[in-house]
């Protein structure tokens, strides 16, 4: 069995499976790719604009990377929820029990890393971090707003 087994979608606002998607991931670097592909497939199945899907995938990638690299978690929860027809919320929960704040850095021009949260700050409509009631660690979240009016739809039924 793969270490990337999906958890039951009981988190966020306990939305139905057509409105929320959750993964429970091990704290491995390969989990970043798994989270990225899973969220991308789920959002694409909702027929969201490619720009929103791309932005969401990038944000999930940054948030999961931070959880993998900067915490001693044994598991990471990654979720996406359509909170309205024009808003998407992304969450990553870790098991960091230290109570420390998220690392805030101003990377230099030659630094190869350290820009993840700056990217989240620039791309997200809003973002933040709270203590997770699910893992007792950090819950880092970001919201994306869709441009214009649109209707979120369920995926097309598969053909037999």
C-alpha cells in the first residue's frame, strides 16, 4: 500500500466530497508531488479555470513543502475546499507541537529557498496560520478568489 493513502474527507467544513478533497500524507519529499497532482486532478474535475488550478497547485506545493521540511510531523493533512462558487480554501495541517511561529524570512537574491510564504502572501486573497484542532500542530491556510461569476459544477459522470 502506498504511504499516500487518502483520508476520509471529514475536515474543513465537513463539506460533501464534491466540495472538499483531503489527503493524509507521510512527511516525505515525494508527498509534495502527490499533493500537487491530487489537488490538480480534483480541481480540474470541477472544471475550474486553468489559472486557478495552477495557482492552487503552486500554493499547495509550497505549503506541503514547508510542512515536510520544517516540522517533525509523522503525517500531514492537505485539503482543498470550494467554499463558494468564487472561492477556494487550501489547508495544510502538520504535527509541529513546538508552538513556534511560522518562519518569516527575507531571502537574499542568491538564496535558493525561503520564498514559499512570500509567494503564498502575494498570490492568495488571504492566508494565515492557526493551531490545528486535528493534529495539534499548525494549520496553514490560503484562499483564492476566482475572477468573474461562475458556477462550480460536479465532475462529468464517467462512461461505463
